[in-house]
């Protein structure tokens, strides 16, 4: 006679201590779990609702400036240090961990138009309305020592922007033309110009470090090669570009912030049409900065809000605003990819989370596992109407909400007019122009 006996290993189901979790055996056969998808959908819905519930992106404001914040710069080596320049010529260095100002310099008479840190982080440069370029030490001066610049270069015209080379002691300024300077000399190594209008911004490419891009007030975006000492090519848009920013991960990609409320992501090899048009702002876009991953960028606008755009999407995933925040002039994404800083007209620098519902601080392993699980569920069900509606909904100020509605009506009217014109014209007389090509006037090489 054969007898079958059920035998269990106590290690599989008995807890060693009462603090351990109870082990639950689970059979993964889908036939035994007919309601798995329904259960997961409910969990995804709850996770999406909780994400919106805990979305509190604003962390703090750094007060201390006595005029509007006009420009900011990141420290290349220290995550907690950031520099800001105001419209009264004052420069402040901030400690983000303490959230307080650690040093104040009266750098210029009039506006501080631009600032940048040296690649090694030992000093920084500022340019202002008083036609000077000044180099300052990053460290606070010793007791009894004067607060004076290391070098001062007196120019002939007002400089409107500055950027430092990523690896060499070379920096570029812009104004009447783009000047390339050696740190040891008081006259520029070479001057680059193409056209006769004032240039508002100049930026070095972080990967191909000999390439520069600049924006001029005659609607041009001009690309230069430092090795040739000549301009490469330029693209002319319908309206003026305020500034541009290079993608830190893809050498040929840059994004331009335009006066026509849009941002344009270009591949510098194919300037005939932008890779993507980002359309969500309702007023001129004044500044743009990439995240260190190169997958997203943040834009600051005259409409008193900042938006975060994925590089490959035409619409923003997030919009940040407060009641007190006025026209946002400058914006920076910190080098650890966690925070965003913006400087605005009403003398404040604000610190935001890059991911609005992210929990700051140390996470327990169970917390981390739960967050990863919820994230996967949200990705799995992201296109379901109810979940998508909750995930995409944002409260907007009344002014922005009304302007979005108005622009939608205007866009629809233009589309209807074009359709009617095409319907009542000869075939081919009114060609179909894609949205990406509508805003480009010409490319000059």
C-alpha cells in the first residue's frame, strides 16, 4: 500500500521573527487570475490620482535681490552653488542647501546682462551695461581684503551675453558682434559677424566644444566654428529668437526660444525644418535650459509660468506658476537632474522640483519597490481615457487659460480659412505646408 504524505518545509512559510513579512505563495498562471487586469487598472487609477494629489513642486524662494533677476549661472563642480545677476548690477552667490545668500557683489552699473562660470569652478565672468567684462574669484575674499575683480576688460559696445568654453581658457561675448577672448588677453582673439544687428545670446556646444550658436535681433540663429573663425550657416525664422540651448547628450541638437510663443528643436545638420515645434506658451519664451540627461528641457516665458517639455513631444508635461510670480526671465536645471531654478521680474529666485510628485529624502526599500510598481502600472495604462485625463489635467491661472482658449479659436479660424482657400482654388495653387516648415523663412549657408 502506497500512502502520499503532504510535506512542507517550514522555512518556506514560517517567519523567523515577528518583524518579518509573512510569505505568501503565489501561482502566476494567468488562468487562475481572471480579474488581474481589472485589479491592475484600479491600482493604476489610484496611483495616478495620488500622483496628482502629492504634486507639490514649489520648494522655496531665495529672497534678497533689490531688482529683477536678469541672469543665472550654475557652478560646474558644486551642486549647491548657484549665481544670479540682477538689473541693478548686483551679483549674488547662493547656497541651495542652506537656501541663503553667501556673498553679494556690486559688479556693474546698470543691468548684469550675462554671467558664466569657468569650467574648473575657480572663477566666474560677468558682463553688464557699463561695457565691461569682469572676472571674479568664486571664493569669498579674506577678512580685510577688498571685493575686486581679478580682471576687467573695457569694451567699445554694450555686451549682451557671455559663455565660457567647456574645456579651455576661452570665452565668448556677444553684443554688436560675437567676440572670442583668451583669458590672458585684453583684446579678442577673433570677431565673428554675419549681418549688422545686435546679438542677444551666445552658447558653446558642450560636446563639440569648438561650435557656437548665437541669436540676433534680425531673426537669425547663426552657427559658428571656432577653428575656422568664420560663421557656418544661419537659419532665419518668422520672429526673433531670444536664446538657445544645446542638448548636453546629442551634439547636433539645440532648442531655440522664440518670440512667437514657440520653442524649436533643430538638428544643426538639417536646418530647413525643425525636428520638433513645442507649442504651449501663450507669450514670448525668454529662456530655455536642458536637463543633464538631455531628454527634457525647461522654458521660461513672459506669461509668468515655466514649462517642462520632453524633447520629442510638442506639448509640455508640466507647468509651474504661483500667484506672485511675474514675467520669468531666466531658468536653470540643476546638474543632479532634481531641481529647477527660475528668476523673475519681482526680485525672487524660486526653487522647484523637476518631478512634481517626487518624494525627497531617503526611501525605504518597500517604498522604492511600490513606487517602481506604480510607475510601471501608470505606463501600462497611460492611454486609457480616464487615466490620461487625470494625468494631464493642470490648474492654470485665469489669464493663461483664457489666452489658450483664444489662441485655439484663432488657430481653428486660420485652418478653416486655408481649407476654404484650397477648396476654391486650382489644384496645387495653395500647397499644404507642414507646421514645422511654416515658421522658417530661409537657411543661408
